[in-house]
């Protein structure tokens, strides 16, 4: 019965999908898009409220996008996040690489990393892509990870959620609320209990949609295979990943990982996938996956935080490039307080691989965590002169500058949130920088943004009220105007979030 349950949840849980509206314009400063029902307001530097629909939305309203972003905020409020800026940037880049080939155009997606050793990834209505640290630890090659992400994008591209809901329009909120409950339990290690929670309130919907699940999985495989090939990955990696998951099931005594509970793999499905993969040609194959192996090293170290040597053993067993092993050893040395040794190794790797942005960023992070603030600042600045758009370096520079020059930190972090308006950690740092540099009202505003991004909407509204009082007291009419705009938006956000209660 459990296998059948997981099969049903292909539609109602992790495999949920829809067509996403295009981004009509980039959000303005401090804007956290996606939840408000308000039309766009974009005049001369105001923190506009972006439209939820675009010209290529294929008649899909902003409702699902709005609900998806609300779902994400609730998930952030209660699930363990993997707070790793370098890994976050990598997964976002992978999604961006696959997205144009998945039939989604310029759809807006949001990536959330989950700090869990469980093998899982998911797609949620509204373009939310979730990836567990455990998936990166499990996938031995970048193409294998790409196969899972491409499959999830396939669900989104084929509008499986919207199609599955066509006969049950009134179940959308209950379905997403049930999915949230199940995902939270699963993210916390509850596994099957999470599936049961989602099943409990959605049994009727699932039964109605069971006949679609096999076809939807096949469609997502088909779209994913082609997207992989077009992005330069060998489609056969999807077959390799399926086989590896099957072996994992046999080793665990028939207890499947979370991903297989919602995406069951059968011999017929593997055979079909292999046959399709053999018919697809990769026009411009990607060479190597060293960048992935470095991120995978970080994932393994996160999973084996209490015993880093296990991470090293696992990486060595998988016959990864020597650079990846040396990188992991450097991170382990840094954690052991051997900062000079770690930095020497990372600098040597940077010289041998000058195009890998995460190497100098890792060195700057090691310096910062060893309380070598000036060195971290100098390293970050040096990297940003060569790679000005590398967000992890900007974040670290802003954080380090908080200890030396809060005014400059504010400018760096303000630019960062402009480019990453859905990044709660960036707003946390910006709030601190604003406070330390004498921008009290703006600090409260940034803190409010961080709170609403993490699902604490009532506290966020109270922060805005404090921010408004400060702005009025200081005579800062510009700040007061922006704060009032955000307050109106937050009230709309609260209405959406309450639908999940």
C-alpha cells in the first residue's frame, strides 16, 4: 500500500507543477515579489509591486505563483535550510542552465536548499524547486543531479498540477496545505509520516488523479531527457540515477528514499527512459563536472558535520578528481583550526583552476571564519574585480565589512538584495548594516523583509510599524513612503499565508 501511496502523491506532492508567468520586469529595491495581488507600481525608484502575470503566461493567472511563494515562506519558517551561499549559487545556475530547454521560457523560479541527508528533490506550484543536501551527496556526477532537476522542471513545463486540478479546482489550497505539512515532516526526518500527512486530507483528490500519475511521470522524463541533452548533459545519466536509486532500495531492505515515494521507478519506466535516451543526441556535450564535485564535497561535509572524515572517505570511494579531494581536505583543515594550511591549499587550487569562482570565495570564507576580517575583505574585493556578479563573494564582502565599514557594507548588501530579492539571509545582513550605519528606518524595513520571506508576517508588519515611526521622527519622507507601500503589500501577503493555516 505504501508504494501505491507514493505513486499517488506524484501529483499531489513533490511532482506538483504548473505553467509559470514570465517576469515582466525586475523587482525594485527591497521588493519581495510574488505574494501581493496588487498591480505593478513602478515609478522612479519606488519599491514596485510587480505584476504576477506576463504575456506568455498561457492564460494562467498569478494565483498559483502567489500561492507558491506563500508556500515557500511557510516552508522556510519551519524546515531546516542548508545555508550555503556557494551551493545555493551552483544549484540556481544549474536550474538556469536547464530552464530554457524545459519549455518554461523565462519563468521565475526559486530554489530552496534543505539541510537533510535524505535523498530528495521537489517541485511545487509557483516554480519552487527544492533540493536536499542528501541528493547532492548521493549523485556521483553532475549529469545525475541534472537528471533529477530536469525531471522536476518537466513537471512544471507540462503543467501537471494545473492539469491534475482541472476536475477539482476547489481543492487547490487544501492540497498545497497538505503538501506543506507532509513536506515539513519529511524534511524533519519523518519520511513516511510526511507522506501519510499529505494523504490524510487529500485521499479523494489523489484517487481522482491516480490514473494520471504514470503518464505524468513519463512526460516529465521525456521533457527532462531532452532538456538535459540540449543543456549538454548525457541523457543516459537519468537511467544511471534510476538504477542507483533501485540499488539503494535493495540495500535498505525495500525502504525507498523520499524521492521514490513520490516518483516510483519501475523496470518498465527505466527501459522506456533508456530507449528514449539512446535516441537523443547531445549536440554540445559539457566537459567534466569539477564544479559539481566541489559543491558535492560541501554537501558531504554538511551531512557528516560531526565526523568530517566520513565525507572524505565517501568522496575518495567515488573516484572524483584530485582537485575535489584536495578542496574537501582544505575545508576539513579549516574546521580543525588549521587556517594557514587550508588557505595555502585553496590558493594553489585557485591558481590551477582560475575560472572556478567558488575556490577564491571559499578561501575568503575560511579567512572570515578564522576572524581574519581584513584578509577576507581583501580576498573578496580581489575576486569581485574579476568576477563582479558572483553573489557569494558579494555576500561575504558585505558581512566582513560590517566589522570595519558599515556604511560601505550597506552599499554592498543593498546591491545584493537588489539582485536577490528572495534571499532572507541577505536581508538579515542588510538590516544589520543599516543599523550600524545610522539608517535606522531602513534597517527595520530590511528586517521586515527578512521576516516576511521566512513566513513571519505578523512580526514583519510590526517591524514596518516601527520603521514608519522612526522614519517620521527623522523626517525621512522617502523611507516613510516606501515603508507604507510595503505595509500594504504585507497585509496582502498575510491574507495569502492565512490560507495555509
